[in-house]
């Protein structure tokens, strides 16, 4: 019996060591409040680690050096409830990065990264509360559409500040304060409409100019031909004049 218990202990220890070896350095599984948790905080990661247990409920990847989130980065984590990606170097989020998380995820933290612009499609079908504060956002129509799409964490909107903008006076201001006075999407639409009108007017002017040139050129050719006919003998002139008049008409 003692030998059997010892063998079981060794097998369990070997299994634990094998599982631990599969995880990146600084990452470890645990259980918090009955939820399976996987922590990789401050682990010097430069990408989303693989081999995360697929029954993970809470995933902490905060305080690393992850630069971007690729498509399907979390597709094997169908039971994920919370995802913390704060304090990284994330500057790009591909469309579909959060695919597969729509059903359960209720908390997504992307604060304190290097996000300047994200397409709203990156968050399509996602019902999680999202924290986008403390990023160097470009304040434009794209950000305005994104803010209207996502469900922001309560109190985090004041941390969404314009890092850059087409209007210098907006830099350093909270985005929600800026769009209270400026509708970036309407400004963009007006600019596009004006550009289309200018282009159409340019083409219209070119067509009119060509028609005027064509008519004048034909008139000049007809005048020269009539002068030529006047220099011909009378019988031949009458015949040629009739032909010329028919052509002009």
C-alpha cells in the first residue's frame, strides 16, 4: 500500500511538472473564487502564449510587451470570462482577434497600451465591458464609430484622450468632451461630398470645353471650305456649296 501511494505521488508530481514545463516562464494556473485562472502578469511576453488551458475562465496577460493581437488569438478559450491585456505595447488589433469570445466574455481590459486606431469590426458581436483608457488615440470618425459600438467600463470614458487630431485644440482633451461639440463623421462626410462636387464640376467643365472647341473647329473648317468654294468656277461652286451646306446641317 505504501509503495502504491508513493507511486501515485510520483506520477502526480511528474504530471504537474510536465504541465508547468508547457507554460511560458512566469505563467501559472490557479483557481480564484471557484474560477480557473491563468496568470502571465509581468512575464516579459512578446506574444499571446499558446497552450493556455482551454477551460480557463480568467486570463491575465497584463504588464508584458505584447505588440499586437492577431486574428483568432483566443479562439481556443470558449469559457473565458475576463481578459486583461492592460499595460502592454499593443498598437494593432486585427479584425477577428476576439472571435469565439462573444458568448461568455464580460470583461476586456485594453488600457495603457499604444492604440491609436482600431476598426469597430474588431469588436463585432462582443458583449464585454471594454476599457480603452490611457492610449494615444487619434480622434477621428473611426474612433467615434468605435466608441458608439463598444460597451465601455463605467468611469473609463474620461481616460480616452486625444493623443492626436486633425485639430490641434483637441489634443489632450477627453474624446467624449470633444465630440460634444464636434461630429467627426459629419465633418468627414461633408469633406467627401465637397470633393465629389469639385470632381464632378471639373469633369463637366472639361466636357463643355471640348464641345465648344469641337463646334468652333467645325465652324472654322466650314468657313474655310466656303471661301475655297467661292474661288471655284460658278457651276462647280454651286454643286460644292450644296454638298457643304448639307454636311454642316
